[in-house]
């Protein structure tokens, strides 16, 4: 009698478990479609720097749709002069390689998605866009902001604006305008020109004009060699630079390490360390003493890995910019506001101000030098359908 009752109980349990599994499978968010949409928006003012220039956002909008109709969004900015990716290569690798491998994967299986993406070498921006779109969906599923899901430390970030190559007078006018209109008080100055005294003069002029209240740092985009970089640091040692970034190529191993060892200014590794592994090696080898995280390059998943590495090791984190649109900048803001360590320093999230237009339906507001996170579920991206239709290139 006990055996019969036990068998009946076990059968009932198994039936319930099977029914529950079927129900959870039918309601689980699975990747149903991945779209890669090319578009192009001109810049009102080109941004020039040592490794190239940008005069248009020839980007790829990535949309991931689940079987339950949830949509995650991300922006993929090609940077061929830095990572080798083009608009065409991003479209091809997503449409032909990544999407076919990921369709049908549960959104919550982050680790599995990451392992699938790792099978394709390089293509960091394409991978990051898919990762960001999936995190957007996960936060929407939980009906919360991405910032709250990740850590929820604050609701705003101080803004730093990147200023490209220009005459000293034009740079001063740009800084004054941004300070007056948005209250921005942190600037990254692109350097790496020759003659090097042009850049020295620009930096000195900004400090003279705006005083010590302005946070000032420079980014060489590998434009100088080690000797020139050391000369510039010596020439600017009295203007209180907060950071210096990629002044010379990391391939000049001995020269780069000599710079890092002999300056008290944190030396940021950026394009020379585009992955968590590369960041670890750069710090271990002495190629830098601070790290730039760019969500457009490492998505949310690998950005979390880099944040963990840096926060546990006491390494300063700068939130960098791929000359992002508002959609891309919103992902950076959402990630940076989630943690204490990523909210300490001004974040480069304002270069969309140089664009003529944007796909984002609800614009980012910069007030008193700060950008607040969106309170929409996800990280806040919302695409204006009319603008997308106008600017897309695959019609």
C-alpha cells in the first residue's frame, strides 16, 4: 500500500514538474531575431585626432527581438583606424556568423552567449552591440533600469567632453561654449600632432583661461613616440593634468614603460588594451596605470570583468567614448552610474553634441555638467522610427 501511494505521489510530482518545465520554456525569453541596420548621420563638426578623423556616424543599429516581443537595442560604431571594423564588416559578421549561432538561445544565458561570440576572433564592436542589446532586454524583463540591475550606485555622471585638433582660439571658443551651455568642466584634449608645441600651447591656454577648476587630460592616440611623449609631459608638468592616455604606441614596449614609471600622472590604456585579458597584461607589464572602459567595445559583460579587475586592484577607471551617438552614450552612462569606482571620474559621454542629428527619441540632457540615467526600463535607448527610416542605408 505504501509502495503504491509512493508511486502515485512520484508520478504526480513528475507530471507537475514536466508541466512546469513546458510552461517556463514557452514563457522564457529566447532570441528570435537579430537585426543589423546600417545608417549614416553627418557630424556638424568633424573630430580630428592623431589616428584619424570622424565626420559622420556611419554606424550600425543592432536590434535583438525575443519570441515574447521584447526588443533590445545597441549602437555599433565602426572604427577601422583603431580596431579594423567597418560598417560593412559589422553587418557581415552579425548577419552571417553571429545571428545564426544565437537564434533560439535564452536571453538569460549570458555565459553561453559570450562563449558563442568568443568563437569569432576580433570584431569587438559587433560583439559588444549584441551583448548590450541582450542586457537591455534583461533589464526590461525585470522592469528596472540597467543601472539598478548592475549595482545602482548613483543616478548621474559628471561629463567630460573630447576636443579634437584645432587652432588654440577655436578650442578656447568650443570649451567656453560647452561650459556656458551645459556646465561641462572636464575636457579631454586630443594631442599627438607635430609640431608638438601646437598641442602644448592648446593645453596651456585652456588652463590659463579656465583655471584649476577645470579637469584637464590629454589623449595622444599613439601619435607621438616615447621620446616626444616624455618631452610633452615635462613641458606640461605644472598645469595639473589629471590623466594622460595612449601618448605613444604600446608596441614601443621599453619606451612606454619608461613613461609610465617616470610620471606621477596616471597613464590610461585604451585602444592598446581592448579586452579584459589585454587590460590585465597591460597593467602587469607596466604599460599603463589606469584603464579606459568603453561599453561600445566590451559590451556590458566584459566591461563588468574589467571593472572587477580594476576595482579589486585599486586601478583608476575612465569611461571612454567611441565618438558615440546618444544611444551608445546612454549605455555608458547606465553602466558607469552602477558602481562607485566608475562614477568617481568624469565620463566621456557628450560627443553626440557634435552630430547634426541622432536616432534617440528622448535626448540625453546635460545639466550643470552632469548627465542623468534614464528611468526607462533597460538602459534608456528609444529609437525614433521616422529618423531611423530617414537615415538608414539599407532601404
